[in-house]
């Protein structure tokens, strides 16, 4: 009996010990499993930090990684060598800081959607002990495109009204002079009666609201210690009420940066850059350029000054004329012909319109003076009377826009129905000369970027009348709109009578507030946010020098690698 009882006790002790040890192993395994997920997320955050320090870091990656699915990547070398780009059993892993090397990660980068949508995809695998876990994250460009309406300064463009730049170009919360009725040292603009903003909005400045309606979240960089973050005032500083913030009063959000120039976009038309930088060059046009979009996926381009539509070097020293951009010159169906060149929309790419260069050696140079200073289809008299592609019209009043319709300006005139994804950028002005719509509201997407103002074309006659039969009533613009250094505004907003409703379906970003209506002249606003901009951007729309990235989609997938680093099919 004693021996039997002892055996039973021994069995019980042994079982308890075995259960305890197995529980310890399971607890350790569970801990590794959870930690591996954290390591995978740490990999994504580490990649984000590299993008923050180097906005061009997306060119780096390992083409041997199955997830990368592109040859347009290169491994960083020297001080930039990144162990997280390792692949295979012999490949390296990055270490999670503070883990002593116990937690590691590696990631693979897919840039195949970057040009078309601004999305970088990363597959990050975390490893702790024998456990691995993998997540896939989309990193989206963040900035002004996240808002239906974004403004840097809540004042009228000093270029339009002559306000003193030193006095007025500062935020109200930095001490800009306060308007005093009936005059003001600086032309502050308020959201007024009938203004409706149907989407998220941000201003780096102090917002003035008077009987306007805001149906989205409103944020501002104005952060007073107490009280409201906006002013219940009209443009003259007079008190008012009746404004509606359906998502709550404006809240604080840090200042959103804007690029100083859109010149970075011009490099997208260079043919001499590595494929990792510019996979497929866009088209470069020179001087006044008119683009008419058609619903069949084509566009007609008139650009008389253009000689070369792709260039090499910075500054440019040579150029080519790819067929996709149209044939330069005054030939049948050429860019300088009266009918223009009809070509396919430059899908998932960019067009840049530059000022006419005068520097020696530039392939698009035209002399500043002399017998050969104009294209063959021009004469001095024609250029003096207009820009060579129909602007201004006979009897048109042009004094409202300084330097309007300059015959050597990099101005873009655009209208039509887009079938595709494209960004159009101009070194000078962008004129929206008619409706711009999408053939497919789900698939088509457009970016409009002017270094200077983006104008809603609204010509009036010197006599004061409008071209109503030409313009019709109402205007619809489907696009992400950006004026880098100036404003989005209706041309002749204070002349010509009412033109109906200006509907913008997309996003508007500008340095200064633009005016669309004055009294009974101009347009009534109807602005609607394109919700797709929460996830994608028009091709090459955001300048790399002003872009940050944030995770907008993240999912866990099956592990991509074993703990030994072997890929899992």
C-alpha cells in the first residue's frame, strides 16, 4: 500500500510538473506571437521615418522580394544600407530599437501604384523567437489634398489688389492687421451667406465665417488659449451670426505645409532620369497651350511654341519628340496647327506647360528678339494682339488679370471630359475654360496645378457685357486643384453679371483665398469633396518636397517568411 501510494503521488507530481512546463512554453510562444506583430508594425513605422527624412526614399527596395513586383527599385548602399531589405534565409533583418536584437523585422516595398495613385505599399514581417507575423500597409501621401478646401492665408492675393506683402502676408494669429470697417489694411475674406462647404476643410490662418454652412470637419492652425478658434465676422470685421458648423466648431490642427514651387513636376518630363525616378516621362509643352479632353480617352493639344516634348538635363540641353505627346510644328495635325494634335490621354502620368525659354542651348528656346523670335505660324503683330491660340477674344476686357494671355507664358487652357488619370501643371496660369467632368466618376481622376493662379475663365467685354452665349450658366470642375503661389479664383468676379453656380467636385488648395462672387456678379459656390482623395491622389500631384506619408489601410496576412527567413509560398 505504501509503495502504491508513493507511486500515485509521484505520478501526480510528475503530471503537475509537465503541465507547468508546457504552460510555460505556451505562454512564451503566445508572448512571441504577440511581440512578432508589434515588430511588424515597428517595421512600417521605421520605413515611414526613412520617408520623412528622405522624400525620395521610395526608389529603394529589393527587386528580389516577391512582394515588390517591380524592377524600378535599387538597394541603398554605403551609409544608407538598410538590413530590413533582406530576403531569403541568408538575408538580413532590421532590429527593433530597444529589444536587444530579440525582435526583428524585414519589409518589402511595392511602388507599382505610386505614379498613378500616390500609394506606396509595404509588406512588413516581424520575428520574435520562432514566431513570425506579416502585415500589409498602404502609405498615402498626406497634405492639402486631404481637404475639400485648404487655404494658407485667409486674405485676397496681394497680386490682385496691391496689398502690402510685408504687412499682410502673415497669419492673423501672428499679428496681421485686423480689418476696420469700412476699409482694411489687408483684404481678409470671410465665408458668407450662401457659401456651403460639403467636406473637410483646413486653414493655416484664422477663419472668418458669416452666415456660411460647413458640413464637414473644420480645422485651423489658429490656437488661442481660450475662446473660439474662428471669428464671427465678415470681410470688413463687422460682427455677424448664423454660421453653421454641422460637425462642431473649428478645432486645432497643426499648420499644413505647401510647396514653394511646382518646378519639381517638370522633372517628370525628363527622359534621362533612371526608371526608378521617372518610370515613363510625361509630356512637356512650351508657351500657351490649349488642351481639350474628349470622352473617348483622347485629348486635342495646341501648343505652337513647343519644339521638344521630352528633355534631358537640368537645365535642358537636348530633347526628343515621342509620338504620344503629338508632333511639334505647323504641320497637318501638328501641335502648332489650327486644329492641334489629337493624341491619347496621358493616362497615369503628367503634363507640364513651361514658359518659353530664352537660354542658349535649351531645345525649346526661342530668341527674346530678332526675326526668329516667334514660331513660324506667328507674326509680331499676332503675338502682340494675343497668345496665338485664341485668347483674348475680340473686344475682351483683360485688365483684371495682370499679365493675362501673355504670348510667351506657360499658360494652360483646359476643358472637356476626361477618361483616364492625369495631372496637368503650368509654370504660370491655369485657365479652366469650360466644364471639366469625368466619364467614370469611379475610375477617372485629374489634378490641376498652377504655379500662379488657377482661373475659372469668365471673360467679359470691354463694354461691360458678358459672353453669356459662349459660357452658358453654371460651371462644373471635377479635379484636385492647387495654386502653389497664388489663388483659385473666378476671372472678372466683379463684372458681367451672375453666371450661376460654380460646382467643384474634388479638392481646392491655394496660398490665398480666391473670390468667386461680388454682389450680383460671378458664381455661387457649391463645393463637394471627392472622397477618393482620402486614399489616392492624381498621378504625381503632390510635390515630393512637401509630402508626408501616413498609413491609411493596414491588414494582417499570412506570414511571408519563416523564422529562418525562408519565403513562405
